[in-house]
C-alpha cells in the first residue's frame, strides 16, 4: 500500500535510530524493522540518482529537497517536515524571470530558473557590448527554460529586446513561447514583420499583431512588451502602445517549457535574429511602467569614447575596449610582433581569418581604422582583404591588390568610392607598416607610417551594415584571404586628424619599456596565460589544469609523461644575457631512463634547459659565451615523488646556481653571457627534439632577465610558500542539466551555469574519470571519438579561489561513423549445438566487424527464432521435439544492416532423460571422481591434485560418502556446458567446508557457470560470508548484475561443514544455510544463458582464485526451489516426489481451456488469506515461468489468468505452491 506511483510526487523519509530502521511516506510511518546498533562509516561518495559504488542502477524520475540529518528524527519531526515542504509557495507580484544574457542564460531573479542554450551564440547587444545578447540562426538554435509554477500566473507581461536578422520567407518564427497557442501564450514573427501575440485564456484563444507601421526592421534593435491584464492583450514597441485587443479572463497554465527562439512544443519555427533582456512578470505592467522600462533599458551604460574597438592581439583576439566585443580566430596563429614580443600579433596563412560580431558602435557616420601590417606574400591576381566591415556592398573594406598599394573602399550615402595608397606607397613584403584609413565626411584618406599617402573627395556619411567585421579575409563572400601578419587593429567612430594619426604612429612605433625584470609569469590560474605586460601567452596541448600546492583546483598544470606539453612563443625579452628561472614542481613519477625536460628555452644546443634524470636531482644546463655547462642539485637534493618543491635556476654571468625551497643547493663557475635562441619556451617536454615528456605537475613558472640574488630567491620562496589567506571557501554549485547531443562520432555537451558566492571562473570536463579540458563556456564539443562506444562524462565548476564543485556525470554512447558502412561482419565461427531432449544451446565464436557487430539472428529450420545482442555468443532454444533432426543457422549483422554469411549446423535432439528428482540437471557426488550422477552424465574433469576424504557427518542418509578436497593451489573441476543447465530460474545446492584462505585473493571461486558477466557465480570473500552473484535480463537492463552475501552472523566458519542453497526465482536471489533462509534480496529477471563451462573450485574464466576446502553433493536444478523444498533437501537429501493430487484438488477447481493457445484461466479454492506461487515447468522439469500472489492479493474465487502465448508448443506442468507448501501440478498442453 506504500508503492510509489509513476508521475506523482511523494515525500519519503528514512530513519535509523540505533534500534530500528523506519520508512515514512508523506509524513506517516509506513514500515519499521528492528535494526540495532550504530551505522558504519564509508569512504565512498554520496550518489544521487545512481549507485556510486557499482556505477550503475540509474533512477528514472525526479528528486527534490534531498536532506541528510546526523540524528534520528522522530515521528512528529517527520510529520512537520512533510507539512512544511508540502505547502505550495506563493509568489509576490513582480518579475518572475530575468534573462540579461550577460555571457550566459542564467535567470537573474531569486527563482534561478536557468535557460539551457543549444546552438544560440553570444553576440553584441543594442549598445555594442560583446557577449551580451544571444543570436539565433533560424535553423536550430534555441534556449530552453524548464516550466515552473511562478511562470503560470493569470496575468502576464513579457518584455524583451529583439533584432531580426531576416524576416521569414513564409510561415512564422517563434520569438518566445510558453505553452504556445495550444495552452498559454506565444510571440511570433511572420513574414510581414509585425510581431504576433497569441494568448490561450479561460474563454478561448486570441491573437493580434503589432499593427501597421510597427514592423520589425532587420538589423535594428526594438524594445517589445506584451501584456495580458485580464481584460486586454496589449503590445508596446519602444515604450509606446502599438496595438491592443479585448481578451477577458486569466491565462491558462501549461506544462511545457519556456522556449526562447523556437517553438518548444513542436520543436520548430526557429527564429533568425538576436534577443536580449528577456523578462517575465506575473503582473500586468501599466503604460507608464512600460515607458519607464524602455527609458531605462534604452540608455547606454557606456563611457563616452572615440575608440570603439581595440584588438592589440596580446595573446588573444580580445577587444580591449569597454565593449569587449572579442574576435574569434579562424585558423590565424599568434606570432611575434614588430618589436619581437612573442604571441603579440596574428599571422594569416592565406586561409585564415578573425571574425568579430557586428556592433552598433562600428556603424558611425565617420570612421577611422588603424592597424599594423606585414605582408607575407602579395596576391598573384585580384586582391586580398585585410579588413572589412560591410565590404564595398554596404560600408567599407580595406584590400591589397597585386600591385601592393592598399585600397580603401567606402559605401556612403552618395555612392561607392575606392582609392589606393598611391605610387611609392606600396607595402613591402616582410616589413611592418602602420596604416590608417579615415572617412571624415568630406574625404577618404590613407595614412602610412603617420604621413598622409593619398586622399579623395567623398562627401557624405558612411552607410551602416548588419554584417560582421572581418579580419584577414572577405567575411561576406568568403575567400580573398590575406597572407601576412596584422597587429593593433583599432576602430574609431570619429575621423582622426593628421596630427592625431601622426601621434598614434609615434606612440605605436616605439617599443614599450618595461622596467621590471620579470619577463614571463605563468601562474596557471585557470589557463596558461602570461601575466606580465608582455602577454606572451602559452598554449597547453594535452596538459590539464590540476590542484596546486595549496589544494586549490585549476591552479597548476599536470603533465602525463607521454604527450602533454605547454609552449610559449620565442620572444625578445626572454633572450637576455643573464637569467633566473623559478617554478614549483610535484613529480608523479621519475623517468625510468634518460631524462625528462621540465623547462627548456633553446635546450642545451642554444640557451638553457632544466631536466630531471632517474636519480631525481634536477639538472641546470646552460649554453653561453664560454661553452656548455650542466650540473645537478647534488646528493640529498632529490625531488621527492608527490611533494611540491620550489626550484630556482640562476645564471649571473659568473656562476650557475640551483636553489631548492629558498636555499642554494648547488653552484658552479660558468662565466659569460647566455646565448640567444629562436626556439620556443617549452614546458613539460623537449621543444627542440620533441619527446622527453615529464610526468608530474608544474606551477608558478617565472622567467627573469636578471639574476636574482640569494636573498631575493629566499624572499620569493617565502612569499610563494605561504598559504593564501582564505577569503572564499564555498565551492560553486554542481552544474545541472548536463545533456549530450550525439552526431555520428561527435558529442556536444552542455550544462546550466553553476552559481557561486563570488563567481564561477571555469568548468572542468572529464571523460571516463580523466580530465580532458577546462573551459569558461557551458558547452563543449568532442569530435572523432570511437564509434558505438559508451563514455562517462563529468563536469565540475571552479571559482577563482580554486574551490571545485561536486561532479555531475552523464553516460553517452557515440553513433556510427559518418561515412557509409558497406562492409558486412565476418560469419560466426565454430558454431556448436549442445542438444537436449527438447532444447538446445547454440554457441559460436564472435564475428568481427570494422564498426562493431550489432547482433546475431538465429534461425531454426529456416525460420526466424530470435535476435540477440552482439555481445552474446550463445542462445538457448526450447520447445523442440525429442529425437528430431534440426538445422540451426546463425548470422551476424551490423548497425548499417549489413549481414554476414550464415553459419549452419544440423543435429538431432536426444532421447528424454529421467532424473532422480524433478528439475535436477546435475549432481556431483564426488565418490572418488567428478562424475555427474544424473542421466545427463555431464562428467567433470579434475584439474590439479585434489584429494577425496569422507564427507559431512551431519549430512542426511544417502548423502554420506566421499567429498572432494581442494588445497587452494591449482585444484579445480571443470564440466562442459550443457543445455540442461540453462534455465530462466535455478537452484544450486552443495555441502561446503572451508579449510583456509589465500590471502592474496579478495575472494575464492566456489562454483561458477557463466561468471558474473553472463549467468551466475558463487564465491567466498575473506569475510567468509558466501556470495551469490546473478546476471539476468529484465525490463530495464539486458544484463542486470546482482550480488549479495549471506549477511553478518552467517560466516562459514573454517573447519565446519555447511549446507548451502542458492536460488534465483525470477524476483529474488535467496541464500539458505542449513535449510534456513539467510538473505533474500530483489533481483528481478530471468537468468541469461552462457556458452561457458561449469567450474568448481576456481575461476574458470580468468583462472586462479582457488578455493581451499571441501565440496560434496553439488546439485543444480533448472527451477527455483521453494523454502519447503530447500528444507526437505537439507533434511533428507532430496526435494521429494510425493503424490500431491489430493492437495491439488483442495486448492484448484479447474484449469481451462486445455489445450490452450494464448491464455489459461484458473479457478481456485483459496480463501484470499493464503499466498500463492505458480510455477510452470516444461517436460524436462525446467522452470520457464512464475507468478506470485501475496497474502490477500487474491479474493476468494477470483479468476487467475496466465498468458501462455509466448510458450513454445508442447506439454507443460503448472505447479501450485500455497503458503510455501507444494500443492501439486496440473498438466497443460500448449498449441
């Protein structure tokens, strides 16, 4: 009566109070059980929605308000908790959702109902600020917001800013929708450009558009507010009422999510445009409130400035202005700039570009464009684009024809103009040149190196464009790629004067003077950026962010010793005469031979390297004016595995020195200056020759162009070894709504932004437990993964203090490769048939396929019998006639539907076999041999040198005799796989005496048939509680693996004989000791088949795990024995063959129809207070089905119906067990 109902929320509380375990449902005690004692501790993680120890058993449903108390709540406290949490919240009038789209789709209200972004890209907002609005491509980009109670108010106001990229050619695009026209409201954009507000309210459905004259203009931002006030629907555009309509009554509620940019009900009608500042209210805003909202949101927060874009290319393509409209490199690579500073300019190879979102700031009437250019190669013909915003078609472009004179083309209110820089002003290949283009309203002007090169009368304002700003190519038509380098690209919304241009050239042509001796600093705080003014940012390849010496997440880099590396470009400031190199290091593993490179700049060949040999003493190698020198840190100064150490290397012109943890440990006379190098700075490997990879972590890498003194090194160590004062110890929330989008072998992952008291700085992404990347985004794309492979992905959030959240995980299986699969699998090999009287087990060697075998098809006499997964290589076939010839065929198929050739075998079933007990299919008495005493005679083969000794003295008469004794070293018995051993249900019984244990084995294998991964095993761990492991198929899992032990107090004490019985009855796994139930746990499903042998005394699959002790009277049944039968088996040695016809007549009145094709109806004589178990056996005694009724489940005289449509045609016996007592069987003929 306390079952959870699908689709209904219930409050559940579990309590352990030291005396009892209790379960409460909806505040009321549902069940209790005496469980005395304190709970044990654990080192395993706390899992929500799955089993974190086994990594499986995933829950399908929703959870909320998960709370753990460190004490036992009483009945009153539980009832009160339920009452409090069951009160529906009330929502104050006002804003219930606020999506400012400032870098993400978080909800700025207290409700925190975040949006999930899929395909939509951050773009500039109405003021030109980058990453402050979302652009939707009209083809699949969308944002989903979960439905929530506060969004379903009777009145509503919806406010947002919108910019259409293009109007739909037909139909309509959904801008926003919550329940759509079907349930609540939607806002859509038809081809006529007038937004439509559709509402579904208690009296019907209404829609209206914004009215003539209120069309959206592509490329122009508009403020829209839609209001339903209970009497009218109203539309406001830019603060002014545009249209209204009488619509009386509250809005209806919806169960659908809130969709942004598309129709979330039908998953279509994608909007092509940009949205910002989406706000939902549960009240109707008045006209003055709408006007005030527009006035506030239409006022730009910008600080007045003429410089509207500044791309210094200092380690990235970021915009250094307040607008932060960052560029997106498309292949362009960072290189040294005109002053020799590394990673401070971008190189374009003739196929590269940098893309920058369009911005209102770039669309001024006047304009100046300043940049530095170094041509790598002039175009052979036509022209290449250096910069373009709207191109010649809409606004301006700057191009370079084959003659080398830059061309400035402008599109203005009176036409189109272009001019080149004029003769004598050609750009020289390989030479940096400063170029400024100006449109001042009356002239177009070109300046080169601060001087006017050419000008032309061009009267009028520049036209605007909705197109992006392209660097290095033509962003409109594609192509026209530039070969060369660009730097310091700047856009102004005014016309610079000649003096301003000259001043700009004077400033930018002078190398910056940086007095500080620190010329590179890589703190590894979430990235590999250089924090000095030189901004020589490094790039990490494979190396992953890790915990630093203070335990802060993402504050150091870890290298795997195989392929991980970090590179920083060569740069002039690094090539000083003297040098100091400071870093922190934590070694994971010393190299087995040779040496690992920790840091290298020019290596031993040109400048210096720092390496780590197998002896653990770091080596400082310098190449200078006096030659090459190297020295290690000396004995007693080895780096310790797992210990963070501060290391400083110095060359001061007279000596090379090594410092460890602030103290000098080695020095050597090395006079002269260091040589320069052209190689990059490599971290974690040898950047000159490749290889020599380091296995460990590095942090706080610092390079100086001076030699630090001993005191300066000591001070540096003191400063860097002091733990920072914690100001933020709270980790971010775990990322939620972790989802995957699989396309062939590519996986797109996304999640909701985490929250933090200070701010989230990044997310760590894991694949199968290994960190694979760190990103600032809430999306990640992985391409080229192995096909049809299951991965477990995880994501955590990290804040600036290095606190890391809990991990959210997701299991994802990749698809097939994109290219068509036309290759069929190989044929199943070595097809074999293990025949019984009425059944067979087919087994074969697995087929192979270039992309994986999806499954196998089995045919009997040319007719389809079954299809099984590609991981299986055996199948049980029942319902066969005795002593009849059959042809069995098996072929493999792949995911593309390619079929292998067919493997075929023709073989006959056997005569029926009579056994001593019904359902007994194997009996090993061990009377000085391992023979099977049943008629099947599936004798075992003895391995090793087990002995035989008298069996258990406490066994019933008829079971006494000899027993087999295993010494725990190479002893085993192996019986062939046999068809009679395969059944949906089973019972395994045996006498066992434990004589000792192999300490090196976690568990010994007692009996095994198909192992844990196919059918079942019985093992004995060190704690001596025997374990029963089964592998079943049920409605949820094709391989449901379940194991349990005999519970505390039921240890198999060494030296004593025990009678053990294991049962799998289709619903539970049960362990009996000496005929008494010891443990019983749910394990729904029918046992899987196997083609493996039956092993006794060892692990027959991987080998080893030998049992040390004795076994006797091993019996296997193809049915689940009842408790009564188990007890009788222990007491008498047999399950019994009594005549139960009288008991059957007392329980069952009639069974009809018989013969039957689909259903059998049973009229019983039970009173309703009895329990009833119905078991169905085939003619071989194999149990094929079961049906259970607990006490009071059946009313007196209630008809029982069995579905027999899935049975093979033949004879069956329906067995009735009433209150645990066998009450006989009735014969059934299945047609």
